[in-house]
């Protein structure tokens, strides 16, 4: 897998991409609709493996996401699935960097909260609720913050957040 910066990617995009090359946004559909790089196609991270045969037919695939984590994982996953690493390009950086650099972005409907912010909202609410209920009612409610913390630790270590996956299936995030 190759890794390039947004600056390098900008130079590549000054010329039209050949038909056998694609820009893939691995964020969820709601995030993609809110704003995406001009010419990008949406393929949520959770669906990457099921599209490996189609992707393998391409000569070059440029992956990007919000912060660079999901696109790097997508490249690694496709390498494990046998796709030639020289076809895979991880565009480093934050998607906001792209927009802040004044590069072409297609803006659509604004999501009230990104999925990541929704995860933080749920985690923070459960932690606060757990502490309030533990002090007001029963110490066993401290299990709420414990399990939220354990879930966040698991997500950090494994790179898989089940709350994120659950929220991406909710109707307001489609």
C-alpha cells in the first residue's frame, strides 16, 4: 500500500483520473452525503470486503475517510484478501484538511451529528448517568461507566467500534 498526503493527491487530481482508477470514500453514507471529494464513490468500510473482486479489477484505488483510520484499515484488509498492494493508496490526513485547503468538495445534506459524535454522545451520557445513579441510588450503577470504558478500550485496541456499526444502521444515518 502506498501512502500519500492530500497535497500529493491534489497534484494527481489536477489531471483527470483514468477510468481504471477510483477515489473511494470509506465513511458511512450520511458522512458521505454531508461532504465528499469531487469524483469520489462511497463504499462504507463495512462493505469493502464484499467488493474486493470489483476493486481488484482497477489499476489504482485512492482511499480516504474522516481521519485516515478506516481508509488505512480498508487498504490493509484488501491486502490480506490478496489484492496487489501497489494498487492501494491510503490518502493520509483528515477530510477537513481537504476542505480547508480549498480543494473541490461536494456538499449535500448536513448531518446533525457525525456517527463518531453520536458515539461520544452515547458514551458520555452513559458514563454521567452511571455516576449519578450510583451516587443517588446504588453503587452497582458504576458498571455503566466501567462497560463503556471497556468498550472504548476494545474499540481502540481492535479498531472495531460496535456502537459505530450499530449507529450506522439507524435510519437517521442512512
